[in-house]
C-alpha cells in the first residue's frame, strides 16, 4: 500500500515540476528537455527572458518539488526502517516506486501530454505546429539512461536505509 501512495505522490510531483517549469521557465536550460525544433522556436523567447517575479516563484516551486522528492524517499525509507525491512525489501520498494514514476513519465507525459494534447503549446504558443510535439521517443537515450540507472539508485538507497536499522 505504501508503494502505491509513494508512487502516486512521485507522479504528482513530476507532473507539477513539468507544469511549473513550462509555466514559469525559471531556468533557460529547462528548454533542453524539449524536442530540437521546439527548442529552436523557443530560442528568441529564451534569449530575452528577463528575471521576473514569475521566474523567481518558479525557482521556489521547483525547490519545493525537489524537497518533495527527498521527503518521498525519506518517508519510504523510514517506514521500511520502522517495519524492519531487509535489503531486498528496501530495494523492491524503491524499485517499484521508481519504475512507476518512470512509466508515468514515458506513458502519461512523453506520450499522452506531449503528443496527444496541446498542453505545452498552451503555455508556449510560439511552438504551435512544431513536429517535435508529435515525436514520441525523441528523448529515448535520456529515458534509457534513467531506466538503466534506476536499479543502481535503488541499491544505494536500500544500502543506506538498511544501515539505519537498529
């Protein structure tokens, strides 16, 4: 049950992070996560992007969302410590949560939000008509790297929280 709660919370944090980043564009380099033709269309906007209250609030929101991810890991780990999890159980918990978030990222965000809706074009109207919005898999290398790193991160987290056991 805790894995489901943590997974849903992680998916919500990821979506909110994308929404805040798109809405406030606090850091120009966030545009590097978009397809190449979208980046090119956004470049004039990014070149003249002034520091504004909206961007400052965006930075604050991204900081809070990152803290949310840290809290998510901490809550999942400390719950496991309280329940006396062994290494394998910690690994399984973190892997289930990480895999669920990654699946949400690929299916709900990269496929549905990117290619089936006009979510990004609503906030970035100058990118309307870019072929990249229909390019599911444009970030395949990045996604595969994250999938490959997931078990390694889970091993590290499992070792960390196993060490906290009494």
